[in-house]
């Protein structure tokens, strides 16, 4: 059996199971602030602009 057919067979026979997770409110302060979101957005935009300038397709 080739690796590809073994992989395909494994994927078909895979069973998806849900595991319940208990969520609780965070104790203490939040880790991320609004400025962190702006920093992340700035980096995403800089990468996109850089790719456009260099003529590459966006990732």
C-alpha cells in the first residue's frame, strides 16, 4: 500500500470526538491591551504593502 493510500484511508477512518472544556473567568488582569492589537495590525499591513511593492502575491 502506498503512503498516499495509507494516508487517505487513515483520514477516512478517523473519528471526530468532542471534548467538553470548562471555562472560568480570568483571575487578574488581561494580558493583551488595545495597543497590542494596533501593533499586530501595523505588522500585517507592513507585510502586505511590502509584498505589493515587490510584486509578490499576498500570502
